[in-house]
C-alpha cells in the first residue's frame, strides 16, 4: 500500500522514528540498532515501508534500503516469525550478515539476535536457505560496500574464493565474511595472500 515515505526526521525514539511528511507525523518502527547512528533530527530521508495490518492497529515498519525491506519480508514468511521478531533480527544482523549466516548454517550467529533461540534459528535457516545463494550474497555485499565507499571494486571473485576457502576449513560464513572485510585489499592481491591475512583475523 505504501512503498516508501520521504520526509524529515522529527524524532528518533528507542524503537522507532517519527517522520514528518505532508504535514503528518508517521510512527515508523525500524531496526534501531542498525540505523540509529545514521538518523538524526531534521534529516531528510527516504524510508522504504511495510504496512502491517492487525485487528487493533496499523503498524508501519521502515528500512533505509529496499534490500533490508525485502529481507524483512522473507523473514515474515518463516513460520513463527512476526514483524517484531523480524525487526529484532535485522537490528542485530545486517541483511548481508544474515544471508551469509543462513548459507553457512550458522545457528550461533543468528541466535545472537534479540528473541531468537537456537530452534528458531535452525528453522529460519531451513526455510530460507533455498532463497539465497553465495554468488548473489557476494554481489549484494559488493554493491553495498560500493554504495558506502563510493569506490568501484573488482575483487568479488577474490573475496568469494577466500570466503569459500574459509568455510571449507570449518569457519562460519559470517565469521569468514568479517575476517575478509578486515583485510585491506589491494587490486592485485591474490586469493592466497587474502586468505593468509584473513586467517590472522580469526584469532
């Protein structure tokens, strides 16, 4: 019904923001752990929204990227995951981290999200695993890195091979991704060099 809202941040609260648009103030629940440092009062922002219809209320859930919104919708498709639980997961994990955790069967990482126990994490992995693939996950991560840094990168294949090598050694996908991200990459860096430096970040 409402794809997105463009407006001015009127207030940043513990679990939501109040966005002023068209002389109206919208209460929008957001993954505040992930976005509170990005939003401030008076800021002009575009928030992608999901309208949750309940018997007693209409609730707006919002995200700064369409990818986060799409991931939120995927989480809602998991049996037993409601809007608040899905929001909690995206407060503790980025969409990129969630994808890698699901692909790597990383129950421990997903269980760190507020209100998500081991059984729920296992169910989430089971139901979402066929909706993600490693190539897409790496491409999305590279796209997000480029968006943040404004720099082009041709290192997707090198990153992919290093992450796959680390997961083959028994490390979780999320830990492998974090270790690779800590390495200062050079355009001519080999997979072997990247892997050696990433392994140092595992300890």
